[in-house]
């Protein structure tokens, strides 16, 4: 029973990290005076999210694995967008 709760907890942590990154990304204004600070904070959140996802992948069910891979792709798309010249 504890193992199942641990799996659920690690998945939920990854899910929350994904949500934090997407929320932060949508709230950043490129022209705001604190843009650099917000970008630095988002970078920390991205790194934490990737770590949470990797941790959750170790014990994930097949369904969770698919969701975690999607979370990873979503976050990578955000990173790519921020690193592009168009952002």
C-alpha cells in the first residue's frame, strides 16, 4: 500500500511542477522590468520539474509514463520558445 502511495505522490509532485512551470511561463511579461528575475525563477522551476518527472518515471505506470512524457515535452517546448529569437 505504501508503494502505491509513493508512486502516486511522486507523480503528483511531477504534475504540480509541470503546472507551476506553465503558470509561470504564461505570467511572464517580456517587457516587464523584472523580466530577468522572473526568467531566472522559471529556469529554477524548469530544472525542478525535469527532476520531478525523471523521479516519477522510475515507478510510473504505463498511463502515468505517457502523461509524464507529455509534461516533459510541454516543458521542453517552453524552454525552446524562451530560447528562440522570437520570444
